[in-house]
């Protein structure tokens, strides 16, 4: 009798835990579905946000991140009216992450008369290369930040190159790419990497990711390499380009 | 704590996305097939998927999901569904193996659209191993939450278990599993998922 009661209580407890897990899980799915935040602010907006919160906690990420954040803070202080104590600490140098590959076996280019990455690099100090595909939602979330970067720096020796590496068959159709690029406001050069040859060459290892963005300096060295659509990633990208440009011009 | 919660919700937020469905749908099918060991299969599937996805980003796994390897993966996938079908209970090695190998396969084939926190996990995977592995597991729990809930539901509501135990559900799971295995083996997996996505995206 006691044994049965204990068994029933155990069963009841297990059932209650399972019911709790089920309810919390369903609630999280519903909550996430109705509360999808738009976390892709433009770069200027993001830098402005940092201006009013200069005491933001330092990132524990890579040295690149720390250096870039320092630079971003520097940029932010120049737009602030209130006097800010100057620091004697020089920002960390932007590391060299390796030599950039070229883009080969392409199906062509859109939005440019150039026919190779080398041509674009020859006309610019810095080249921002992003691997993307128009059906990828995370890639789309980065386009506002890239558009801002392109608008702010295109006359200062910086070019953005979107390497379109399709994930699915319909993304390989050039007409679909042209239509999507126009719809999404992608006005910078697009390299058509239909076979994903460059997607795999640039992204060493067994898999590649969308989106992934690189910054290449005038010596063809990679100075920035990040995956994902994070607003902070694109803030860092903007700041890195700004710093590298300053270095190139000194 | 906030990072953990945000990582979980970022995973949940992409459940319906095409890049996620490629990991979720085969897992759901596997759970439907494993009538006697749904929870074991679901838990090991999640762990296997998280580990392989992390291992690739951290540089601990170097086999690309291309060419002959994918054909072999098709046969391995078929084996996981057969094992799950035959698994007699939760403690069966067949259940553990089917979940773990099936999940690892999904993690290996997974081409995620990378959001903010997943991006951080992938960017730091090679330098902050244990932390990023833990976060990847949490992200994967979010991504595969429907599968885990299907596995837990019969414990909360036995009537759901009685419905899921019916043969048509297992046959439906096995059919999806067979399509997945065949698509892999003949190199049409991307085309199949792409076509589904194209239709749903209206292109």
C-alpha cells in the first residue's frame, strides 16, 4: 500500500516536472514569436548610443574587439559636447589575421565595372568583403549597417564587396539576385560566387557561415573577421575601417 | 544569466527559419520513430548536434559535408532511424546511439544563418572552449525545443503519449527519415530543403 502511494507520488512529481517543462517551453516559444526585437541599429545610431553610455563594460572578447571598442569610444567622445578627460593610453594595434585570398571562379559581378577583387582593391585603400546570400535573414539584418558604411566611406577609399554565395538553388538565379539586391538596397559591388567556391576557400574548415565579414587593408592583409549579424560586430567593423583609414592616411 | 537566457531565446527565435529546419525536421522525425525512447533520443540528439556544430567552429572537426562524405552520411542517417525504430527502451544503447549519431549528423550538416549571439559563440569557439560549448548547447536547446517538448509531452499528458504511440506517427517519422537519408545519399539534400524554402518564401 505504502509502496504504491510512494510510486504514485513519484509519478505525480515526475508528471508535474514534465508539465512545468512543457508549459515553460511553449510559453518561451510564444513569447519569442511575439517579441522579436529589431536589434540591427544603424552604425551612427549605435555610435551615438555609446556616446551617452561611455562607461559601458569592456568586452572580454578578442584583442581586436577591445582595440576597436577603444577606437569607437574615441570617436564617440569627439561628438560629445561635455569635456571628457583625455587618456594617454594608446589604443591597441589592429592585429593582422593573415593574407586575404582572391576571388576566383566567379560567375560575374553586379553593380560595378570591375571584373576582379584586385581591380577594386587597386582603386581603394580598404576593402570590406562580406559573404552573404539574399535569402539569409541574418544577412539582411546587416545591410543597413553596410549601406551606412558604404555611404560614409565610399569617397574616402573604402569599398564594400558582397560575395553572394547562395545557400539554396533559387538564390543562385541571377535574376533573383538582381531583384533582391534592388529590393534590399544593395548598391555596392556584388561578386557572384554561385558555386560557393570562394565561400569555402575563404572560410577554412569544414563549414562556412552566413554572414561573415572581413576587412582587407592595402597590403592585402585581413584586419577584421567576424561571423554573425550582431549590431556590435558592425559597430566594430565601422570603427576598424575608420581606424585603418586613419592609419593608411598617415 | 542574461547571456544564457538571451542565447536560449535567440535559438528559439529561429525555429521556423529554413537554416534551422534542416536540423529540426530530421530530429523530430527521429523522435516520432523512437516510440519507446523518445526522451533519450531527443536529449542525445540535442547534445550531438551542439557538440558537432561547436567542434566545427572550434577547429576540432575537419571533415567537410561535401562529396562522398555526404553519401556515407545518407547511409548513416538511415541507420539512425532503423536503430531508433528498434530501440526497446530509454536505457537501450540503440536509443542513445540513434540520438547521438543522428544529432551529430545534423550538427555537421547544419549551415546556420548566424545571428548575434551565435556569431559570438562561433567567433570565440576556438579560444573559449568550455564556455562556448555550453552556450552552443543552450542555443541548440532553443533551436530544437519543439523536438524536446514532443519528447516530454507524454510524461505531462499521458493521452499525448498514447496518440504518439500510434503507428501512423512512427511511419510518418520514418518516411521523413527515409527522404532525408535518400536526399543525402544522392546529393540532393540542399536542393530539397532549398525547394521547400523557396516555396515558403514565395520566390
